[in-house]
């Protein structure tokens, strides 16, 4: 993927690839590499790629997005039936269309099942989904950018959407059932081939299925399918921001959604469909206090900054400035004025100051609208140790973890934020590098960098903090689910000035900001730490408000990684990597010794379906049973994801039965996909 090219609508890519002859489709992947490597220059809304000294390829992108196949023009002799146009579309970032009525329906790829885009229940689909007579009021011109959860979306990765939710719909329409089936087939083909085999043709089929799903009123599934394509391009292009775990999660979600939607009804169906638009409702006047700011740099080509604020009741709201761009936009957005009212506050300033807003509008996710009727002026801020911000840190850690792990389809963006009082004790080396180790409420917590991109100061700041073990800090972090207490650091109180804080993704710490060895208290040295004797930060105004609790008993490390490794191997190498014999019996036996009998059965089934290639009466190999393999993989992936959440809750000492509200995987999630349902996010 070439970040210098404009974004291209998924339907455009699917249409251009479908128009290629079989001979040219075989050469498409090589063509993508050549086009992506050629120099590109931008002139207004036109991006020109020099194919050679005399031939240019032009991408006309008004507004930064190519929305029509005719907007990609080539000067070679074979145009418009040449390979270059499809290669350029396949090399460019994938756009997120906000209105499916404005995007042309792609031609079907020869040899693939083509779901209808018209017919009962799907003619002239409204922007808010089938069954909607008029879209509810939404914030004019306010688009919902990708959430700032790491580089990709992580844990799940939420999709940028705009506007309002569809009206009530009790059963899926025929078009939605057909679109879910097409999504399942396209995603199954990607899983069968793996990242190495999922070239531009398979990506185009998945984009076509995503476009059809969006037309049918399934924006959640469509968004996750686009995320799969983006991750595939990052993997095949050697992008350092690529994470196999993100691709695995996105592919699992697409298959799960495509499996569940056809049989879903009522509120369950509404959650699986998702919403094409974020509704903004009036919230009167708000007095906001800046908490922290963080950069956004997503794998889908969006960048910017998000500032978190809190009202007097400690409810969090976000003010964002996220748009298509790269690392330079992520680092520069902090010094741009916030897009709300007439205030000239920058994101960096707002994170330490405040706002008085009248006529405020707020989305369900907590985003502040920037409509014409919103007025905002600068106000004073407060320190983290003062009200109302101090209340964020007064919530017990176990309750924060339970809230973060809650399986809520309508979760707010702040659901996985943690507000912790910690004491640094040192570092530990992991496969991805060193991470901080801290004591928090009787637990040993690993604190990692929120983003590894070298343009952002996360890693450098973490390295400086690691050089002063023993200091006590108040931190904001984002939960990283896993069998060990783990979180990604976003902001910390200043090491020497308790009245300030440091946004680790935007501010750079220096040696002068760190306390000297003589200024640190002797009892805070790593060797003097006593488990269960946590001291609260030096700036905490309530030193005796919350005595340390007894840490949970140590739990033997469950070998969930044995199953997780096979799940991710299938995504990376395709079905064939699991068909090789050897080692599986020992892994299954080890899982069963640790009481994970279901995991052992899932691993056995996964290997069996991968290696199952039957022959006909003449000894010829029959086509592989892709459906059975996909069901086995999906069952293993859903089980692993749920078990990771359960182990994470146990590691933090959270209560699974109450606030956590973890729900076990649907036992029907691995049944034969006669009617496949997706579970979009």
C-alpha cells in the first residue's frame, strides 16, 4: 500500500479488477508492486504516477478520494483495459464511503458469487440502512474518525462511521442475507490462502463483498472487511505498523458477523448491523476539564489527535481532529486549534485547560459535536489530583477492569481506559522489546508503549521513565487483554512536578524532567518494595482513602498460546501450514493437562480439517472442504478471544460474574453455515 496515493473507494477497486482478463489478473500482484514503487506527485486534486519517461497514470481525487473508475486514467496504449489502473487502485489506501448511494455498484468478479444489489428489501438503500424512512438528526458535517486505540483498532477495531442509526428492523432482509453469504465466502477465501496468497484479486473480491454489505445496510461488517484488506496490504507491503493480531481479530469478526446475521432478530440484529451514522444529541451547556491528549495514527490511513476531557460528574468526552494522513499529521495535529466553537485552544493546550460549551451535542461514544450552533470559550483547568478529575482515579482497579472487559456493542470510547496509581520497579524484556514493570494496588503490571512508530515519542519516553525506578506516578493507560496485568501508557503525571502531566505520545521527556537519585525516597527503591504495601502517589490528596487490597493468588500460566498460535498461523500462511504432521498430539495433551479440554478438541478439529483432502475413485484429490475448515478456525478463534478476556479478568482480580458481564461464545457460532451471521462492530 502506497500512503502517498489518494484513497480509493472499495467499489472502484473491485470494478477495475473485475474488468481485467484472466491473463492480466495473474499479473496483477506484480503490477501492484511496480506501480507502488513508482514516484508520485500531487497537483491539486490530481495525483500523477510516472510509469516511464513518456507515460503517466492519473488519479483524480476531489476531496482526497477516488469515487469513480473513470477517475483513474492511464496514458499507455492498452488503456482503458490495461493493468495499470487496477494496480494503482489496489496499491492505494482503501476509502470509507459515507453514503452508499454515491458509490457505483462494482461489476462482479468472474467466477465469484455475485449478490444482488437490487431487489426486494434493497432497492435504493438509504444511508441509514433498510427500513429507515428518514434519518435521525445528526451532527452536520461531523464525521466520526477512527478511535485512537493504538495503530489499528485495535482490539478490536472500531470502524469510522458517521450519522445516525437505522430504524427498528426485526429480521434481516434477503439482500442482507445474500450480502452476509458473500462476505463469508470472500473472507473464507482469504483465510484459505493466508496473507501470502491473498493477493489483489482476493482483496478485490472482499472489497466488492464489503461494498455490497454496505449497500444492504450492514455497515459494521463492511467496515471490518475493509480493515481486513488494509491489514493484508500492510502485511504484503512490509509495513512496520502491521500486526498479525489485528488482522486475525478483523478476519474473525468478519466471519462471525457473516455467520450470525442471517439468523439474528430484533436488538441482536441491530447490534450486528451497526450504524452508518453517529447520532449527536443536544446536551445543553457543559463545563469541561482537560485530562490528556493522544495522537492517532491508524493502519487505515487516518492520523491526527484526540483530546480527552471530563465534565463535573467525571464523565469523559472527546474532541478529535482526525483525517486522512500520515505520521506528520499525527505529530502536528496537537498544535492545531480544536474544532469546536470559536476557541483558539490547541489540543495540547486543551489537555491542560478547560472549555465552557453552550449548545453542546454529544454522540453515544462520547464525541463532542462541532455544529454551527455550538459555542465554546476557554476556561481554567484543574490538576489530576483535584476534583473532578481525582474521581477518575478513585474507582477501584478491579471495577475499571470489569468495565473495560464488558462485552458491550454500544460501548463508549473510554471503556478501556484505566486510571492507575503506580510505582515503577524496573523493566522486563519481551519479544517486542522492553516494557516497564510497576506495582499497582498489590499487582505487578506491565506498562508498554501505546505506539511503536518512530515519529511518535512513546518509546523514547518509556525508556526515560525506566531509568528512574522507584518513582510513584499517576497514569492513564489503555487495557491490553492478556493472561498478565498489562496496559499501554498514554499519559503520566510529571515525575518532578505533581501539578502537571505528560502526554507520552505528544510531549518528549528530557533528563531534566526526571528526579535525581538523591531526591528519591529510600523506601521507593526497587529492592525495598513489599507486595501489598503500595504507597499512593505523592500528589494524592487522599492518602488513606483506599487501603491496598490483597493481591489475587498466582494462577498457573494456562498454555492458551498453543491454540492461539495455530489460529494466527492459519491467517498468516493459510490452510496448508496446519496440514503438516507433527507436534499436535503433544500440544493437545498439554492443553488437557491444564484443564483446557475444549481447547484441545478445537485444536484437534482445526488440524484435522486442514489436512482433510479426500480422493475420488480414480485417486484424484477432491476440492477441499473450505466450509468445515472455516468453521473449525472460527470456533478456535472465538474461544481463544473469550478465554483471553477471562484470564485477563482473573489476572487483575476482576469479578467475571458481575461488572465484567463476559458472555461465552455462542455455541451456534461454529455450526454449519447454512445461514451465516456476522457480528459487526
